[in-house]
C-alpha cells in the first residue's frame, strides 16, 4: 500500500506575520511549522504504516526551506520526502497550487492521498479536493476516522452535529481534521536519519500534464486585494462589580448598547 | 571553531522542548508535592526513544551523540528536575557502563531492553559509610560455585525500586597496591526481583521529590557468575568512568534548572509592576538578569564542551573527558544554585510560593552540587589534573 501525504509549511502563529509588497505572505521571514491538519493526516498515514506496512511519501510545495517539514515528517516515521520548488510556482493560489501538486503526484504510484482539511494561513480547504479533481479520483473530506477494508477506505466524515460513514474505492483522496488523532513526536534517532535522508527536489520541468498558464502567481485566478495582520485589541475597560447581579446588569447593558442583543 | 548547532541538534532540541512542555511541565508541581514517580512520562519517553539516545541502533538505541542526550536532560530539567534526573541516572549510570564494559551477551540481555526503555536502570555505589570515599564500601560479593552472593546495602539510589536493572558495586577481596592492602571492588548487574534483593527506606527529600530514592538491601542475594560487569577487581575504574559520564548528565540537569528559572524570571520581571513600572525597568533587576544570563551561557558552553569531548572519546577511547565533565558539573551546579536563589529573590514573595515553581527549582538545584560527586570532589578532580 502506498500513501502520499501532502503537507504545508505554515507560519507559526506564535511568530509575527509578514507580507510581501504584493500582499502575499513573506514566508521566508516567518517562523514555520507543519500545518496542524496536515500533521494529523501524516499521523493517520503513519498508523497505516504501523498496521499495514504502508509506504508513506510526504510531498510539499514551497520555498527550499519547506524541506524542513519533510524532514520533520521523516523523523516521525515517513519513508521519503519530495519538495516541489521553483520560482515560477511562487505566489500560487489554491488553483495553481493544486495544479502543481497534481502534476507532481502524476509521477508517483499511490493507493491513497491524504491532505489536511485546510491550512491555518489560508483557511480555504480547497487544495485537497482540487487535487482529487485534477487526478480524477474520489475525495472524502473532513475525515475524523479512517479504516481500510480490502481495496476500500471507510471514513467517518465530520458533519455539523453528526458524522457520515463513507466508503470509497482506492485510489482516493482524504482530507484530515486535526481532531483525527494526536500526532506522534519525532524520535531522536529519526531526526538524525531525516537529516541524512535525501529529499527529492522537483521543479516546473518535473510536473506532468500541466499548463504554464495555470501555475504560480500568473496562473492564479485569485487576486489578493489587501492583506493585514490581525487587529490588536485595546486594553479594554475594567470594572469591578459589587455583586454577580451587578455584573450581569453591566454586561447586558453593554450588549444592548452595541445592539448585540 | 563553530558554536552553532547542527540541523540535527536544532531539531532534537525542538523535540525535547515540545515534549517537556507537553508531558513533564503539567505534572511537575504535583509530583513534587506528592513525591510521585512520573511513570506515565517515563513510559512516553521510552516510546520515543529518550531512554536510549546515545546507544547504537544495533542495541536498540537511537544512535545519537552525547550532545543530543545532554540536550534531552537539559530541556526536561528546564521544566522538571525530577524528569531530568530519571533520564540521567538511567542513561549515564546504568546504560553507559553496560554499553562500555558489558559482554556481548550482557548487552543483548540488558542493554537492548534498557535502550528501548522496556526496562529502567539504576546504579548503586553509595553506602552509608562510602560516598565520596569509594574505598569505604562494605557490600561484599563472594563467588560460590556459579553464583556471586551479595550481602550489604546501598543508599540514596536514584530510580530505586522503580528500576529493573541495577549496576551494583561490591568488595570481592583485597589487593596490594603500592604496599597497601586495598579493597578489591567489582561491578555487577543485578535484576529487580532477584531473591535476597529488597528495598529499604524511601528517602523524603528536599528536592527532585518525584524521583524515587531508595535504600537497596542485599541479603544472601545470589546472581549468576556471568553478571560480573567488566573484569573482577576493576569496579573502581568502572565506577569512576561511569561517574565521569554521569557528571555530564547532572551538569545538563543543573543547566536546565538554571535556564528554566532564568526564563521564568525574565518573563516575571517584565510583567510585575512596582512603583508604576515593570521591575525589569529597574537597574538592579537588569544587572541581576545580566549576570544570571551570562553565567548560564558560560555553564552551557562548559556542558556542551564536555559532551563533545565524550563524543570524541566514543571514537577514540584514549581521549579523557574527566576534567571537562568535572568542570561542567562544578560550574553548572553552582550556577544553578546561584541563579535559582536570585530568581526566588526577584520573584519576591511569589517566589516563595509553590505555585510559581521557582522555589522548587531552587530546591531541585541544590542536589546538583552534591550527587555524583560533590562540588568539592569536582575541585579535587580538576586540581589533581592541573597539578600533575
């Protein structure tokens, strides 16, 4: 069984957010982590490795330093890492990104592709399903539990106040939620192996069946009008009510004043 | 000379830090208060290979270098001195001598499960009458057929009762050395559960209260002949070699405690306001913090240097790291005591309250000046080397 996990290096929310002049994120200037939903997807794949000896390949698209998340994934137990990096791919929106990743995956054999539901930087939840669409395979999104049954996957899909049980024949794509599991830690020996491991690096020329017009900033239909860091809250107003009743009256009056209730 | 860490070491530090924050920190107050051995943390550390960091992969270890191991103890000790010493006593005092002096059969039987964390290790040298003076040993081992028979007791044994495998020192005879009759000391591997091997009092300690410190009692305890570790009569050398490595582990623990206290104090002094401004705005605080940070950094360089010297030794056994280890332990332990004491003072009344954890760090720091060779012993080791 061969599993491909797509991971993304995202800005660490503990660090500051920085932007390029064109409104896109200045990823080189920020601290970075593996996107939490992707990490849950990786853990799900590693459990398939533990149980079914699945071969786990991790794939990412990004700047050369995105190789760090691949090394982290290998230190957790993944078998190999592929980095897709090229200047012409920079500034990609979800369409250009999914086109690129699908172009890379066309070079690989797989039974299952797992992506995170969404990345904490863009929060679109579009790339996973788009990759499946490009590759012409079924997609099950928002997975909170994954089981293998012969040549099928059986997935619990989170849905508002309930979940759906869905089956799909492999090959297929699953998008994972961070609630899916608790990702394992790296191991010290795994780290040393990961740093010695060769990361396969692909550029534009290695992408299969893709058109230049669908790549990078130029191939991105999404245009960012404006981007900004989150607005910092002020110090607020501190009140010390004399009783719980006074506190309730004060809050109710404030909510009323702001037309919230 | 390059002082920057490699990619491997940067990643390993991030791993240990994340683990320490998630697993050790949340229970640090509770295990100190209740003197509870943190078995759940030990199990998790075993799962992720933290109990076999410097052991080659062919023996179930992680195949990493001494610096990686040092950073593990350091990061754990930043949030919990108890967790740091559990790893240090297991790795430096039990895993290391079996890895260095064990036969292939002993390595397969003991080193592999110890490195995988399936078993926990401990070390028994100290006795009521023999601490710094190893010649004061009273525990005896007599060969009787195919078995050694142990009688005597050991005290202050870290990981006592919780550990499965113990490296124990005992007198096996007398030898003449430079005209003097000296005790012949040998090392043995003893398993928990061996008839005649029992545990006495659990010590109620000032610090590292979650670590289990027990008296070990041997009463006609029979162990197989093949459990002699290293050559007969080489016990003193094995103990000294082991303690050289152990001192690097304790130096890392002391460094971690000092760093943890400094980090908390920096954060607290920025937050705490007096006379209308944060106390970090007062020059006294600034100068104290500057001194603390400088000493912590110096301690770190000494500890890492000792680890690198031990790494050299693993490639070339002629290299000695004894003095580097002694200097690292002496300095890091004294810095830990000084920094935690100042940290309590800078926290004012809150520093004296358990919830703030600074007082625990001060209590934990004290032992690093005492065990695995007191600061006085480290000065003896260092001066003997520079005056020879």
